[in-house]
């Protein structure tokens, strides 16, 4: 996905694969020492603005494969009965 895309934009692209994409709550893992529980993402913000940082350049500088660590998002189904 493009780094400048908001999560709403990413979600709209995902709709072609899952018509119920709007029925999910998007979360990320807590940052150690900062948060204690999963963090709900702000769909109007980008991944970086939601503290989901692209560290691929740092990995490259360290000689690590760019796929050594890929940040993950957790999608929780809200079961809100949206119509596909």
C-alpha cells in the first residue's frame, strides 16, 4: 500500500476482496512501555500516523532482508450486519 494512503483508502481498496471490509475494527500491537493493550487505529490517518512505522530502510542499512519484519494489523470483525 502507499504510505500516503489513509486507512480509509486502504480499506476501500480491500472492499473488492471483502464486501464486509467496513465491518472490521483495525488494531495494532501495543508499543512496549507505552501502551498495555491493542490500539484501535484511526481510519482517517496513515499507517505512520497510527504508529505503524515502515522500518525497511533501517533494515537495509543493517543488511537485513526487507521482509525480516513486516508490521501486522489485526482486524476484528464487529458483526454489525452490514449489507454486502
